[in-house]
């Protein structure tokens, strides 16, 4: 979909529809909306008075100006109550409301089967709002709500909507809005790419296919890309990773993508290097600890962490972030078979620590342990990992936010703030030493499971044993990677959660503070 920014007045635009936003229950109109309403002989205020449109968040209504304006229709988009909108100090709240309201307006435009619409950045008349962030949120809301996966439908529904324009009257704000809109496009594309990858069924998206997609992304975005095959993974001694993959006839792939900042930093400073590790299980049957059919239905999206890392590297290149990034995605299938990993097996990890496997369905932590330990060889300034790691995180936090863990307060705080800006929130859980005793093994250095209570914490604690001293944050997205229901800018199915979260985090990157 084409995104344009144009100087002009929204009431003079000739597009197939224009969008006006409105706060809930505000009967008295002001500014441009009032001027438009006056010229429409009070059509908008009549709608409000009759309670046919209140302005609830996500609500829309259509007004037909019948020749009084160049546009044939006005779409009203509700923003919810002004007092709940959030102040500039609570940026995350209003950015998400803008995303939701613009997404709902876009859905209405799609329903009307129009080709294009225009909107000013909203809300009008709200002080202290940053036009860069607001236009980014608007573009995200529209592009994210427009997402559709029809690759496997033989009859494709024809999409009529081809583009939209942000119209701005004030010449001084145009550049800011253009910048915000450009970021919005890159951020939304990253999420939509992660959704696409995760929505593919596992018979198409095998580890090999995922690695080919990584190569394609690398070509398109000038990234370095290395795909390590089974013999090379064996040579690296990533035996936990190969053990997980051993039940499948599909070979594992270790995908390594690199983005290097090409510009110069002030004072000849070298850019920081961050390693991003993403779980890439293209199908998780559980292995010999077999899941039920129902639980397996979501398990083609068990590579969402990997997909997020891939799309974040591509987007970082597009945004020319002043960083060096290493994306590491261990990709494999977790299946039961005669050659599969068995319960009780003891495997030596890449780090040298031995692991007793007491549940083969806790495979994500095994492949991540090796990948996190391998990440050290790149001498990163910090390491992030993102994974659909535990059903327990869904029990703890529901489907509203992801869990965040780590060994470094500053990084955790930055991740929480990034989540608020992205509308992809994360909530911290503890990682205290007390949890280590649950994964003590009688025979090996550590075991891979430690009972149900605190399951997400135990999984994160397991990872900590393979991380080393560098600053590290772990994001568990198992509760949020898949949506059972449609929301304004989140479709049913794969959500791509994490791509915009990590991009906000990386864009704000300003080095590592000493540990507190
Ligand atoms: N991929 C699953 C976690 C998951 C669950 C993701 C639900 C998305 C939705 C992971 O590999 C897994 O199976 N974890 C087990 C761990 C347990 C055996 C300790 C779980 O959560 O049941
Ligand atoms: Zn599993
Ligand atoms: Zn899994």
C-alpha cells in the first residue's frame, strides 16, 4: 500500500474519503471539525446528538457531504475519552490509541471498497504531541490492519485499497511527518513480514526454507548471511541444538545474519555490537514428550522469535541504525521418531555444561542455550533473545503482554519502555538464584525442566546458565505470538509480536550503563 505525505488542508482534499477523528462524548466541536460541521449544516453534531456516533475507541461513522466538499465521504474515527488518551508523559497510551483508531478507519475504508483516503495526523488540537511519533503510529495502524495472508487461498479476495495520504497544513511539520511516516512503513513491514513467516504452515516453512528466506532478505537489504548446515553445526559442538533436531528428517540450519553500520559515529567511536537470538522451531510436536493435537495447532508459529530477528535485521538496515547487529536463529523441527532425543538423555552443550533432558518438549531452551553460548564468540556488548518459550508465560501474563527477564536492570527498563512505545508491552518477572535449585540434576550439571510452578521463570533461569557475563535480556512471547481473535490492528493468527518492540529498543540504543 502506498503511503504519501502532502501539504494541504484536509477539507480541500479531493480523495475518495477523508478521515476526521473525534474524542468520545465531546459534544462541542472545535477547530477544523467545527468548521467542517458548520459547512455541513451540523451533520456531524447531529450524529453525535442522536448518539449514532459517540467517538468510542475503534468506532467509525460515515458522513456524506453531498457536494459541499470535494470528497464524497467523511469517515469519523473515535479516539475514546480524552481523559483516558494519555498525556505526553504517557506516550505509549496515546500512540496505541492512534494506532487503533487509524486501523479502524482503514478497516472501514476497506469495507467501502475505496481505493484511497486522506487524513490529517490526529488528534487535532492536542498539545504536546510529537508529530513524528504520531504519524508513525498512524501509518503503523493502517498498514498493520491491512495485513492479509491469502497465499493459500485459491480464490483471492481482491483488495481495493491502494494507498493513503497524510495531509498537513503547517509547512513546518511536514518533514517531521514524512520522517514519522517513513519509520511507520519500515516498522509495520517488519511486523507484517514476521506475521507472514509465522503464518506459513510447517510443510512449507521448514528450517531450510526459513534459511532461504533469510538469504533473500540479506540480498535485498545488504546484510551478510551465513547458513550453517548439520556438519558445521556439529563441528561447533552445538549438540543440544542437533539433539532437538535429531527426530526430524528435515535438516537443522543455523542462520547467522549480520548488519553493520556503514556510516561514521562522532569521535571515531565504534558502533556497539548486539547479538539478537531468535527461537526458530518451525514445528514443535513436543518430540517424544508429544503434545496433544490441540496444543500442536499453534506450533507452526514456534519460529516467531526467529522471524522477528530476521525482520528486525532487515528493518535496521533500512533505518541505517548506528549499530552492528548479529542475528542468530537456530532453526529445527521438534518431532518424535526412532532417532529422536529421549527422556533421560544427557547431552554436552556448546558451553561444555552437561544437560539432562527430562522433557523433550522443553526444546526451545535447549537450542537457545547453544545459540546464546555461540553468540559469545561475536564479543557482543549485549545479547537479546526472543522466543515462544513457555506455555507458563501465557498462564502468568495472559495474552496482553510478553514476559521480560535479564541480568541487567538498565536493559530491562529500556525494553519495558520500548514496549510501551510499540504497543507491544512486556512485564518483568524475577530470575533470582533461588530458582536455580529447581533445575539441579542428580546426574548432569543441570536438567532442562523443573516442575510446573513458575515455569516461565525456570525456563529463563535455565538460559541464564549459558549466557555468561554480558548484559542480556530474554523476552518470552509464547502468550502473544498468536491471536485467537481479530483486534483493530492485529489479525487472527500470527501477530508478529516483537518486531516493533525490538526496533524501538534498538533505535533508542545509547550504550550499556554499568550494572546496578
Ligand atoms: N513452544 C512451546 C511453548 C509454547 C506454548 C508456545 C504455547 C506457544 C504457545 C515450548 O517449546 C514448550 O512446549 N514448552 C513447554 C515446557 C514444559 C515442558 C516445561 C510448555 O510450556 O508446556
Ligand atoms: Zn516444546
Ligand atoms: Zn517450542
